[in-house]
């Protein structure tokens, strides 16, 4: 009968150089599939989520003078409505201190839309008095949802934190 130590020595031949550590092997789909031993200590993980492009709740006429057509959900950084601060007919003059008159529709497409919760400065001209005024608006209305799946490999919990060696 063979004792346990002799069985282990027979199963894992002695090496003159150290075996590669799992941490030294890049964890890609190919390395996990090419090395069967990885399935013992490595597991695939995935997470689905949704992100998107967010707007501010202000409809602007981009064909003519950039006047406000509707105020649908304009909010400040504290989620308070700004609907009573903006009139239909007011002119959007600047976005983050960039001239709407000079940059045209490009500024609407590249500056007003953005990440959830981010802020932007709007400078408008009151259509009745001609006075200029500033607002800080929060991007909060999902305009274009984007779903995604993240996938990665990680060391199984029972093996994490240890020195894992392999002969493969």
C-alpha cells in the first residue's frame, strides 16, 4: 500500500523551477479554456446593466434661433424643478459658456446630452425682458438606453488569497 505523501509525489513530479502562479496567468477566455486546471479554481462571472445618454428636460428649436419650445422636466442639482425659471420662447445663448450661436446644433448634440446626474450651465435670454440669466441643470432624463453585459474570470472564493501553483 502506498502512503499519501508517495501518491502526491508521484502525481506531481518535482520541478527544478517554480511552477507558474495562477496570478501570473492572464485570465482570458482563451487561457481559461486552454488550461483545464483553471476550472477548478477559476469561475466565470457576468453582470448585466443599463446605462445611457441623459438629457435635461428642455426642448429647443434647433432649426432657427434656439428658442425654448417646451420645459418638460428641467431640474437643478437638488432635483428641484426649474420649470418656473424658464419661459417658452426664451433663447438658449450659451451651454457651459460655449456660444450656441457660433457652434449651432453641434453644441446641443455634444454638450447638453451626457451622463446621469452630471450638471451643465445654461445661459438664456428672457424673451420678454431681454435679460440674460444662468441656470445649473442636471442631466436626469434617459433619452437613449444602452444595455450591456460585463464578463470576467475570477479566482473562486475558497481559493482566493492563497498561493496557487500548477504544473500545467
